[in-house]
C-alpha cells in the first residue's frame, strides 16, 4: 500500500506552474545575487545569505547571465535586464 505525499507534487508540465517556479526562483536570487563589484555571488544558504562571496564558477556565472536574460524576456522586468 503506497501513501500519497502530504503535499502533492507540482505539475511541472503546466506552463503556469513553470512560470511561477521561475518567478519564485528569480525572487530568491534577485537582487541578492548581484555583486556590486561585478559578477554574481554563487554560494547561498537557504535563508538567502551569502556564505562565500569570493569564489566563482564559470558555468554558474553563465547560468546567471542566461537566466536573467530569459527572465527579462519572459517577465519584462527591466531590473533583470540591468543585471
């Protein structure tokens, strides 16, 4: 006998669910991910605090650039374009 989870899993085939997931993800990272000295912070605790401000990865940096660009295209928020 299998038990259902207490909270059903989101329907990630739903465009609305995906848009909300992206919006929630961007809300976590923006603007705290932006390093005023340039680039993006990449090491965050669950509460959003940065625990390693100096270490960077090329792949993670390119993901931030891509995600900000795509979020701007999807949501039209000029702050994403500025990042």
